[in-house]
C-alpha cells in the first residue's frame, strides 16, 4: 500500500492559518497557490502500518504495549484488532519549511499550514485504502498518542512496536517531537459494525467562508 498525497485543501490551509471567514486577498491566494505547489513538489510521502489483535486487558497481542486512557478504550470498544500506522511527508518538506523560516517568514507560515493539510491528506488516503482492504469490516477514526487522555509517552512505544524509524525514516526526540515534523502516528480500530466518525471540521463545511460562528471565533457545536 503506497502513501499518496493527492491534494492540499485550500480551506484546510486557511483554517491552519487561523482564517475566520470573509474575503481572502488575491495576494494571499497567490501565496497559498505558490506554496502549495512547492510543497507538493517537495513531498515524498511514506507510510507504514501493522495489524495487532487486542487482548482483554487492552494490550496489543505479542507486545508489551498496553493502551492507556479511557478515550482510546472507548474508541476501540467494539474492536478486536487495531492498526498502528505512521506517515510522513519526508525530509525535503522539513528542509523547505526551514529554508523559508530564514528567507521569508510569510512563506514559512503558509508552507507550514500546507504541510499540516498535506499530511492529513496522506493519512486520509491511507485510511481509505485500509478501509477498502479490511472491508466488509469497519474502521474507527484515527487516534494519536497525546490526544485526549492518552499520554504522549505512548508515542515511543508505538515507534518501537511499529519500527517507525527504520521503516519510514521518522525519528523521535526525547521530548516526543517527531522529525520530520510533518509526520503522524495513529491507532485505528477494526470492528464488525459501523463506527461513528468524528465531524470532519470546518474546512470540509460548505459554510466555511461565510460562517457567522467562525467570524465570532466560535463554532456551531457540530464537533
Ligand atoms: S457551520 Fe459549523 S462546521 Fe460549518 S464552518 Fe461554521 S462552525 Fe464550522
């Protein structure tokens, strides 16, 4: 299964940039378009995944990785198996953003937002491919160490069990920072019945540009 970057969504980039609605100037649109193209050209997405059975006490069978926190237990409530996955845009994207941080801070901020939208796209594509692979069973949403009450310290365990560094070239610092930074790790449950999926967020909403809630800095409560 190959990692695929197919799109960097404009609305998602705007959301990462903190845009709250109203017009976007032609100049900003042009900057975003240029940075999107640069990032698409620099990205060399890679991904790894592995399926584990879940034991009754919330461990990944055959490992010492015991899932911590109520949130992940709740997500995997219907699941007997779990997929660990990791994905990255690669080190050239890291270099592109760092070069811009020295030469053009505006570009650096936009490139960073493009990178965040891009790694989301790679993960969405990977999960769509996994969903097709595991059909007719159902996948849960992605859940990453550090979300909710799952401690970030479990990131190191996930790295070890999935052999992330060797397989896709992402390293983990002592403070839990992934390098390249535009990388994601996650757990996805496999269940025998349909799973409730989270709201996909404002960037996917038709009201994104004119939403009165967003203009006030709040949201509609759908998520
Ligand atoms: S209606 Fe809700 S989901 Fe849509 S843009 Fe507004 S706050 Fe976001």
